C-alpha cells in the first residue's frame, strides 16, 4: 500500500501502539510494516539521487586518500604526527560528529541522516586503520575487518542507521573472504572455493533474518538483511554455475563445461523455487531478483554452449525480446497495483 508521509507516520504509530498493547504480535506487525510503502515525490527522488552521489564521492575520496600512501606520509612528516595521534584525532572528530547528529536528528530527513552517518563512520574507520597499524594486527590476521564489522553493527543499532548496518554486512563479507583465504589450502576452505563458501555464508545470514524480528531494536534492518543475503546467495550460486567448485582457474579451464552442468541445473531449480516463493508471498523484491537471475542463468548457458555456433543477430534479437517481455510484465504489475490501491469513490 502506497501512502504519503503523514499517513505513514500515523500507521507506524498505530502498529507500535497495538504491538505494545499485545493486540498484535511482532512478526505480524513487521509484515504489515513491509507492506506499507512511503510514496515519494519527484523532488524527493531527485534529492535521494544527489545524496547517493554524495555518499559515493565521499567513500571514493577516503579510499583514494588511504590507498595513496604518499599523501598520508607527506601530511604525517610535515606535521610530525604519529599514527596514534592521527587515530585519536579521527576518533575525537567522529565522536563529536555522532554526538551532534544524535542531538539534531529531528532536523534531518531520513536519507540525509544516513549520509551524515556514513561520514561519521568513515572518521572512526580512519581511526581504526591507524590503531591497527601501531598494534600490528591489520592484514595478516584480518583484525581491522573483524573490529570494523563489530563497530559498524554496534553503531547501526545505537543510531538506528540502515546504511551502517549495510556497511557492517559488507565488512562481514570482506572479513569472511579474507579469513577463509588465510585459512585455505590449495585455494579451498573446508573443500569450498570462493563462490561456494560465500553461498554458505549467505545462507547463514538468511537464517539469521528469521530471528531478527524477535528483537524489537533490530526490526528496522530485517528486510535489508534479507535482501542483501538473498542477493549474495544468488550471485554466489550464479558464479558456482560457471566455475563449479574448482580452486584455481587453470584447473577449471582444463575440464569440459558439461562437467559443471549440474551446478547450472541446481541454480535453475533454486531460482525457480525462490520465484515461486516471491509470487506466493507477494514479495516483489524476491520475485524480481529470481527473474533477473533466471535470465542470467539462461544467458550464461548460451554463452557457454551456443555462442560459437549460433548467429549473433538471432541471439541479440532473443535478448531484446526477452527483456521487452520482462519490462511489459513489470509495467502491468505496477498498473495492477495502482488500480488495487486506488480508493473507490461513490
């Protein structure tokens, strides 16, 4: 159901009140919250795009500064600063920034608030980088990513920030990849290559989403966690359908592609089942992700088995028709939803 901002606030207060009075259980309340969509105006959409650009540029700026050690070394030598002094300075700035945001949160929109959260988190991550440099447990034992994961999840819960929770998931995935690489043998961790082990991690995260709703403080990230884990799972399964469970590219290149065909079949069955669940539960995100990866699976198999023997014009014609069909289907679904939610005037 699409509602404006005032209606959304009223419905959220009503759901909170009914939940606190015991008239509505938390699981059902979470389902109802997910079914209520905030209708955005064109100006709000444009503002969001600018905020996304702002976040991207800020992250790129910090990344460029930390990757280019020459800039940092020049600043350190010019001001005669130690790693610990820089760490304490960044920590102090980050703490003041978060304190200011907490006091003035009511002055910001939800999206702009998340942008400022990212800036504060980058300051604290900068502090953590220099602490790890002096402590000597950065790259080898993946200490930085482990601490960053805990810190980002903690900040997200304390400040009720979705973007920091998403950053925490990204840090967790990065730590898991680095840790399993460190502990791997012949590029395999417990007999699993990268796509396989990330598929297992995404299943663990998906399992955790079923327990998040039991904690009221985490209800706001349940949907975000579910979509992120589902996307990671589908991407991992897609990579498995191409590379199988081989540890090295040279090893994979020596086998016939038909030897990994079983992975493609399993990926297709799983994606079809996810599509069925999305339709059954009227979950548009789950359904659309399933459609996207079903198409990816089909096109990947085409490139593997038929690219050399099929006319390229026919392939791109099939590609165009399939995307047109999907686009028309999505458009019809949107029109149907608008008619379904349109108020009846007597």
